C-alpha cells in the first residue's frame, strides 16, 4: 500500500466534519484513509 501522508492520514475529528469529502476521496482514489485519534493510529 502506498500512503500519501498528506491526503490519506486524517484525524477522526476531520472525518466527522468532512465525511462526504472523505467518501469521495476513497471512491476516486481507491485508497484507504488512515484514521488517527489524538495523533495515534486507531
């Protein structure tokens, strides 16, 4: 898996407020989003 740190790793708070954008990102890029909580990987 190739991870683009700027686009593929997001805090849970960002995903909560931008859920639609994140779903579009996953659908367009066919890559997973890595979710963090307080800076730690979940």
